[in-house]
C-alpha cells in the first residue's frame, strides 16, 4: 500500500504539472513577467493618432527588458516587440521560435529589424508585456506615461507565484484534494495494516519515535526514487515530442506538488502511529487495530469524484459543441467576411455629455444602413412577465436576433406565400416588426412580443409609436439555414425570432453604448467613422468579423482542452480511488477473505460491506442526480443542450457508477486470489 501511495503521488504530480504547463503554453505570451493593461481603451484625444512605438524601444533600453505588444494585427499569430539584448528571453524566441507544446502559430517579430510593422498594431493594441528583471519598473514608467496622456492603465504581474497558484487552483484544485486524501489514506492504512509487526517491535524494545522515523525515511526514499524515474520519463517524452521545450517549467511546477503530496503521506504516517499509540501493545500484536473511518472516507471521495466527472463531462460536451459551432461559423461566414465589429471604449462611454453628441451621428448612420445591428440573446433575458422563474421549457430558451435594416443586406427570408421579405415593403416605419418562423413556440412569441410592447421603447423612440402597441408580425418559412450573429456567447442561430428596428428608430444613449453586435463594412469603415467624429471617439476597437471568429475558435479550443485535461485527471484518479477502497477493505479483512475464498464462497459472500455501501451510494447518486427541469444555470453552461442536460447528466452518473462498480469487484476478485496464492507460497 505504501508503494501504491507513491504511484498515486508521483503520477498525479507529473500529470498536474504537465497539465498546468500545457494549458499555459497555449498562450503565446506565457513567460512574460508583467502586463500593462488598459492601453487598448484610448481616450478620445488619441483616437486616430499613431501608437507611441518609439517609447517601447526606449523602455527596453532604459530598463534592459523585453517589451512586447499584443493586439490583433493584420498578420495573425505575430508576437512583436523589442528584445533587451541578444541573450534575452525574447531574443531566444526570435532565434528558435516560440516554445509551444501544442498547436501554435505564434511567430516572434523583432520590431528593431521591422520598425514599419508596428503600423499593423497601431489601431488595435490590446496590451503591453515586459520580460526581465526590471519589468515592474518598466511597467510603472509606461503606466505613468499613458496616464499623463489620459489613458487609464494599470499593470499586473503574470509570472508571479500567486498567479501560478491561482491557475493551479482553478484547474486542479479538487483533483489535488482528492489525490491528497487518497495518499493520506493509503500511506496511513499501510501503517495500520502493519499493527502486528509494530506491536512485536515494541515488545522487543523499539521506541515509537524510532518506528515513526523509519516509516518516514522509507516513504521519503520511495517518493525520491519515484520522482527521479518520473522526471526522467517526462524528460524523454518532452525531448521526443516537443524538442525539450518547457521541460524546465514542468520541473518547477512538479516540485511543489510532489513536495506537498510527500508531506501529506508523512502526515498519514503520523496519524496512523497516533492511532496505534492509543492501542495496547497486546491488542496490536493480536491485530485488533481497525481502520476506523478510512474506508467510508474513500467511498465518499469516490462518490464526489463520480459527480465531479459527470459535471466535467457535461461541461466538455458544451465546450465541444461551442467549438464545433464556431468552426462552422468560420467556414460559413458568407457576407459577414466583409464586416468589422465595433467595440465601445468604456472609459469614454461613461461621459454622458459625450454620448449625447454621438447619438445623432449614430442614428443617421443606422437609418442609412451603414451601421448593422446584429446581436443575439436567449428569449429568457427578454421575459418581462411577473411569473418569470429560472425554470426553462416555457419558450425562454428560444433564440432571438435584434437587427437593423443593414442586416437584410446580408440575409434573406421567405414569406409563407413564397415571396422574399422586402425590407422597404414589409417592415413598417411606425412600429417594430417581428419576423417569426412558422411553427415557433407560442410562448416564445409571447415573450418577445411582450418585450417589444413594454420595454423596447426604452431603447429609443419611433415617431408615432406608443408603448404597449403590439408589434407588426411577418410570418416566414422555416429553413435549415443558420444565421451568423453576435452576443451573449451566441454566434450561430437557426430559425430565430427577429426583432427588426425600422429606419425611423431613434436610439437612446444607453442603447448605443450597450450594443454588442454593431458592425460596419470594412472597406467603408474609415470613411463612415470619419463622417461621425463624435461617435468614432466612442470606439476603442474594430476587428474584422473573420478575425473575431478565429479568435473565438482559439478561445473555445483552449477552454475545451482545459476541460479535457481536468477530466483526464479525474479519469486517472477515480480508478486509483477505487483501488484504494479495495486495498483497504482486503487488508482490513484479509483473514476472512482468505478463509471464505478457500472455503468456496462466492464473491458476493466475501464482500457484504462493499455491497451494502454500494447500494447506499447508488441510492444517494440517483436521488441527487435525478433529472429535474432545466434552469437558467443550464442555459449558461450548456447553451442549446440546456433542456436535455438534466437527463443526460443522470445517464452519465449511472454509466460512470456502473463502470466503477465493475472495476471494483474485478479488482477484489484478483486480490482475493492473490491472497490465497500468497498464503500458499508461504506454506
């Protein structure tokens, strides 16, 4: 059991260290020391002016640090900056490439050699990064520079110990707790199973402290040898698979995790000897010392692991669905390839007077079709009824698009009589219009219609329209087509209800700066914004729709990979937890197991306690995970899968539990015959 504890400790330490670096290495700025954030939110006085690239080179020379710029340049995947010296970290990246572990297209670019390339970043800078010993000083100086020009900036240490601890807790917090508990119980259980030999040694005059020290030295020796073999194996893996990249960081991450689990094992030894010290030596010699609560604790851990694994399985299903959806959007962007997404500068947007001067310009461009509103939301967020709850299934899960006239330049709809929807003919000027697919859930229609009648007027005004007036409804044919959209994590919608703003709509100030899906044609962007200088000063960023989608694909893939890594960790530790439970049971009842096995008893007769606990566990799992109605939280977690999520989750719980039970009794069968063979060899 002591060796089993070592296997768990070393294996999980290696896995968690590898997972931590693997997920971090997706970020092409892993390894930087300090980030200066807020530089993307330019004040109105700096909009349209060149980025102060010369200051970056100046800070690099003054503080002897690498200075990198982040943003969304025309050439995706470029890491641009100024190296402090020929031997700096960024200089190494320039020579050897960025040390990615998985798929990575990051290409370092030296702005000293390509000074003109900073223009690719000038209007889309999102942050500055510093690498080197004086990074904090450089970041503080840069922050002061930007603040003196009206930029609200700050800096954060990215490579700090606290950041690594936070990342570890987010990714492996519960896995570490479970691994620690298993190691504690296995190592402590090993000492308790040796109560007979410990009692004999005490009768022979050995001291309790001496026995504790011997067990501690044995444990540390096992952990050291396990660490050496594990790291050698990890080095060979990294050498072959990744050219040795990031192995040093894996060692740095492995060491504290391994040390923590070593200490946990040592605590298990102390606790076990503490239990033995309360027993009489004669009772120890007779083997009367019991394991106490260790066995039910392992079962509780196993139950917790099953629920955690199912939760991760559901989250992973949602992540995979989101990722595939984004890939579909990327592959079928259509007319959206010609658009750019506008994002508002929160700092300037807080200036109500400034907003007021920008609204007339926005209204003109919206009514002319230059600006395209295309944002999506679940109907839940539009439900204004007094009886609204967080229970789904009443139409709240349906998806809705809010659109302007420009939306119809890219998308077509067919009325029930077969005629295409004509914006100028079918969208009334003095009211809101709803495009409703035939067969739409009536409850969804009621929610959206109620929103338009009672709330949408607060977004602005339509000449002649009064609050409470039912919207104009146009029924359209259902189709298999998906519409690309933006907002609330939604990017691809099939047969949505569409809220159409007429060209006479006069938006409010709050409506303007709260828009999530505001687009403009990329080729006309400069001309359009130049004609509206007050509104242009509200914009902090504009990105081509294709780039927005590609970044979303990368983000979704990163989230999916992170969930997969944690799930694989639980898949590793769940069998180990089951193994620990069987080990503890067999060691605690070894005599009875031997006698009943050799007497021809069935496996069912040998493990009555396991069967009882399994029945109780199964009942508790069924009660806890019994499918209930989907709720708002499911909508956030699983999107389109929300309504079926409770049933799928219940099915996963039953499936995982049955697999664990099969594994458990398979191990028990092998161990009981192992005990018989061991006794036969001794005789």
